[in-house]
């Protein structure tokens, strides 16, 4: 076996040009998909975390059926028992109860529909990044004040300015109509004109008074220490919350559009990788066939002096394995190096791509990732492809007869 290994290694470098081309092709086939996958995973993971941290939370506790048909009737009491469960979980970084209601805001002769959200400012500091989205004025100080924060587009559409007073008209949980005057103390911008044109934030207790929802909330947003813990924590909370009318949703469930965008991008990347793998597979096959056919005379003589077809086939297989292994190592080194670089030095995008990113609430930055499964999966794929395409050349050697090999020209 040692002799065959030595022979295989020497045979690789008999035609250095061909070997280097094969090595380059394999390395290219490894590091390009790794870079593409790394940029995709890194960018989406960073922006998903950024989006979840900004406002929605990683998990949400809701009344069953609320997500599909939001209503004040599908509210619940945020009990001390639920608070205790959340506080006792080491993976929970923060939580914030909220009331969300569709109401009407009026200023002078202008009136517009708003998505009114009641929040607890102190808890939002631990759960969301709403304070970082304030572009003018200041964040709410308490959840009992008559102050309001409006989206910058909503403020513009109402024709109001910071410091003005607006009236919010709302239908309460009991069906009664209520109204309350608020002073505009802050302006928020999420980077999405559609969202900025309808959001408004007031204190939770003030919202409960306006909507006759004393002690009740629609949503409890939960922030975790890690995105990867979403499923685990979700199942843990489900098992501990005894109220059968409540459910726990992860971000994929209450933000399906974000998940669909991720899957769509992953599918397009997979198609590109598949094409690249096929090209490299045929390249390796071509190189192996050339290597085998141009050595038919050598193989014929070897067979005539007693070397078996099996030993020759094993030699060819080991040659292929050595070239592929070197190419994979080089590809992984380049792939890891580039992914590591872009992970710490993200690419700033501009133009229409920047506008598209901001429209979806993403940062206009392309990050990368060095997650181990990126490199492991692509390495496995390349090895499988290489073994498959090598079977035909090896088969030809295994079936070769001494006389045909010697006479081959």
C-alpha cells in the first residue's frame, strides 16, 4: 500500500500543468460557494437579529388566533406568573408587554389611521431598540403620560410638528368610543415609509385607559440572548405557561415575510452553487479521462508484467483523492479567510440596492459568517461529486486489457 501511495503522489506531478489546473478548479469550486453562502448567512442573520432587536422581539406571547385576526378581544392579563417564568429563563434578555390597536389620529383638519401601540418605556429599553430610532424629540419617560411618539411620515402627513397636540379616537374593548389628547414629544423612523406613515407609541397604562383594557395586553415581545435559542426557549415557555388560551410564536411565525425572503435567497444561491458544482464535476471528469487515456500504453505494459487492474484502479483513485484533498484544503483556507475578512469588514451597499435593503428594514451592509456547517457541507458535496465522476475513468482502467493498452494511440 505504501508503494501505491508513493506512486500515486509521483504520478500527480508528472503533468504539473494539468494537476495545477485541477487543483485550481477544485479550490475555486470550494471557496466561491463558501463565500456566497457565508455572505448570505452572515447578512441575513445579522439583519434578522437587527430587525428582531429593533422592535418585534425574537418570540411573542399572544392569545391563540390573534396573529391571523388581530383584535382587542384577543387580549389577556399579563400575570405575575408569566413574568416569573420569563425572568427565570436564562436565555431571556428582556420582555415587554404591548397593546396594539388600529385607531384614528386627528390634527386640525387632517385625520389619518394609525397603528397605536402602548408600551412600557422602561421594559422597552431591555427588549427593543426603539430609543435608537428616535430622530427628533425624546422617548417616552413613563407609561402613564399623555405624550405620544409618531412616525416621521405620519407626522408629515398630518401636517403637525414636534410639540403640537393631536387627538386620538379609538374604540375600546367594551365597544365604547373614546378620545384623548396627546402632545407630540418624539418622532421615530424605521426606514420604511409604509411603517413610518402609520406608527404611534404611547404609554401602556394610558393605552389601557383609552381602550378600556385595564390590566390586559395583546402581545408580550421577548428578546433572547441568541437567535439560535429561539426554538428551545419557545418550547420551554409553551410547556411552562399553563394558560391554554395563550401561545408562543417565534419570529418565523409572526414575521413570515422575513423567513420567505431568506428562503428565496437561499434557493437562488443553491441554484448558482449547483451550476458551479456541475461545471467543476465535468472539469474533474475531463482531467481524469485525459490522465487515464494518455497513459494507456503505460497501463498496458504494467498489466503485461503482472500488475493487476485492481491495483491500477486503486492508484488512479488515490491520485484523484490526493488532488481533490489538496484543492479542498486550499479552497477552505481561501473561503475561511475571505469570510472572516467580510465578517469584520462588511461591504457598504449603495444605490437601488441600498433602497431595497432599507425598504425591508435591513441595514445597507453585507456581512459574512464563518459558521462551521458552511465549510463542512460544501466540502462533503465536493468530495461526493469527485468520487462519482472518478468512477468512469476508474472503470475504464479496471476493464483495460494489456494488448489494447499497448496498441492504444
